[in-house]
C-alpha cells in the first residue's frame, strides 16, 4: 500500500470510518481492463463513537471523549461515504477517478445507492463534490495532498492537507496515550507513532 494512502486510511479510521483502499474498477473495452484504482473509499455511520468495556458511567472518565476532526465536516445525522484521492503533491482528483462511469461503478458496488440511481448521484458529485441518496446517505469527494487550493479537478470537493492529517494523528495519540499504551497496535501508522511516543519518554 502507498504510504500516503496508509496515512489517510488511519486518519479516517480514528474518525470512525470503515475503509477500503486502492479499489480497482474494471471496465469492458474490447476485453476487460482496470480503468483505475480508487485510492480510498470510506463509510461512517452517524452514531460512530467509542465504548470501553468495564467503564462505569457514574465515575469520571480517565480519557478524553470521542470526537471527530472538524475539518472533515462529518454529517451529524446521516451516514457518510467518502470517495477519496490521495496525493503527495496537489490535493486533486485524477481525470480517470472523475470519470462518471468509474464513480457510478464504485457507488453501485458498495451499495450506497441502487445501481439505477448511481449515475444521477455521480452527476451531483461531479458538480458540487457531494450528493444525497434517496436512502439518506451523504456521499462526498475528498482529496488529500501536500498542496491545497484551486486544482484541475473542477468540482469544489473538500481538500485536506496531509500535514493536517499528521498533526491530527499525533495529537490524537497524545490525548489517548493512557489507553493506547496498554494495547497491541496492529495499524502500521499508529504503531509507528506509538514507537515515537515511547522514544520521547512516554511510559
């Protein structure tokens, strides 16, 4: 997996999303071929949070409450699906990732809307960077990269700087270290940050 994609995947996971990375979209053109890989697809239920078994509600919590990154603009009442592009340079979507048939195939495959309504959802996505499904889900395009600002992607999709992602994860690790220090961390990004925390003298 690309290291920048892995970084973004971890960031979305700690914000409550289920993720699929580097998802291939196959098309038929005189034979089957891969049209493109979508860097990251993520889905979050509106009530995603955190619960630690054994906590007693009447006792003061010994760790900060669960909260998401305000920069993501996560809908509070709707499920949220993200179609994400990750770049080490400018935060923008490739031309192939913006093809209507590619986006429609991804939406239909992940079941956020019926296959027959996917093309209409895609037109909204390409026009405004977001769409609402008849089932009440929100779908959004988000580009992650080192440089944000007007790009070649056309749609006014959300842009998230990679340096912000790094800072958020470092602060999240610091805030939740009393809990995380007792766990076996399998996520490679969080494991690396935990190693840094220990190297800096955290017990």
